[in-house]
């Protein structure tokens, strides 16, 4: 699952840095979950548990990234104390958003792949 999480974080950060797709950042955590969960080799859990685990890990790592960005903004810019509080509130909101949307994308991809596998097995049996 580690490679999938790195792929997911790369997608999220890549969407922020690439100017052409910069405006589609709100959907990047969902896409990160959808693509990243395919790299996870552990398929013993249900799709919902896998998606929740993946979303939790993306949330933890994105929290670290957002904290680094916030600290850099606070250090570089001359920001008043009430705006510093706003930045930390944004860090929390963006972390929760990234984690939950990547969990939804991962669950959707896992459910879709299991349905495809079930249909394939059904065709073999018939």
C-alpha cells in the first residue's frame, strides 16, 4: 500500500503544480484514491475497509505536507495572528477533504474491481 500512497500524494501535489490541471485540484484526491488503490497488494479486506485505510494514510501524509506548506507561508510572509489561525483551520479542512475524497475514490475503484472479478468468475462458471 506504500507505493499506492506515494502515487496518490504525487497526484495530489502534481495537480497543484501543473498549471494546465491546477484548476481541477478539488477532484485530485478522488483521482488519487482511484488510481493509488490499484497499487495496494493486500486484498484480504473488504473494499470499504481498504478504502478507509487508504484514505486515512493519505490524510496523515497530506497533513504533513499541508503543515509544511503552512509553516513555509507563515515564515516567508508577514501574516497577522488572526490570519495565522485561518491558515491552520485551512490545514485541518484540506486534510479532512483529502483523506475523505481519496477514501471514496479508493472504495469506488475497489468495488469496481471486485465486481469485474465476480463477473469474470461468473462467466467462467457458466
